[in-house]
C-alpha cells in the first residue's frame, strides 16, 4: 500500500477524530417531521445535500483549496498561500445556518489539529499560522492536507465526498432507524452521485459558486430549537 493511500484511508475513516458522528446536517428535524422515514427518502435527503447543498459547496471549495496548497515553489509563497487563506475564509462563511457552520468548522478545526500532530508538514503549519485561529471548513482542511502530502485531487475529492455521504447515511441509520443492510444499500446507491458531483465541480470558478436548498436550510434552522436532539446539527 502506498503512503498516500494509507493517509487518505486514515483521514476519511469514521475513526478519524473530527466528531462527524455527532452531526446530521438537519436530518434529525426531517426525521421527526416524517419527511425522511426510509431508504428512498434518506437517499432524497442525502442527494440534495450532495448535488445542491453543502456537498456541492464543499466539492468546489475542495478543488480550489487543493490547487492552492499544491502550488509549486515559489508560487506557493507568492500567491498560493494567500489564495488558500482566501478559500478558507470563503468556506467558513459559505453556510446557510449556524448549525451547518458549526458542523463544518468544528470538524475542520479538529482535522487540522489532529493532522498537524500525527501527519505534520511545513505548509500545513504555515497555513495554520495564517489562519490564526479563524474558522476553517472541513473540506478546506482535508484538501490542504491531501495536497501538501501529494494525494491526487481526483482520489482525494471522491474520498471526501464518500465520507460525507456515508456520514449522512449513518445519521439516518440511527434516526429512522434502518438495518445495516439497508444502510449499505443506501451508501451503494449514492456512489454514482458522488462521482458525478466530483466531476461537475471540476473547473467551477469560485465566483460562480452557489447553492439552492431552502428545505435543507430550514431543517437545520428548525433543528436549533428541536425539543429532543441526539445530534448537534
């Protein structure tokens, strides 16, 4: 096994300590209201996140962050470092609710801290210094780490999106609830969509980035005051 594959598998594993298990991306409200209740409706929800919501935003941000962090010397010092910080600032702001911002930025901070400790790299340390404690989107953190450690963009992006899809299914598995076989059927059915989103995100300028998922955003906002909650979002 190559070192880069080992790193990618480690960083996208559910065991990597980012706290992903504690977030549902607003799905907990959708389950309580009955709009997510089985495999087909879970797939509808996850597909909306991936195709039109936070997943799409993260895919485009991931590509731009990876490209900035992978810039060769001296381009890294001249412009790559500044561009990566600009992408990070946009990624932290590009959330539709307080809870989805928490979901992304808490995981981003945790990922960066753990990765700096276990898989250090000079550029990653410089990036952390440039951030100076500012919020960091999870997608940007993972993209930067993958780039500086030489993990190819295509594989890195698909692994990140697969992790997002799997975490949404995991939340649905616990909330609906679903059996383990049904859960893996859902993960399998999302595979073509993960590939399609990764492909579509390639070449999208940051100025053209946008999303249109008012239903998802409302679920997230209403979750903030949900009476009984298992998840933080």
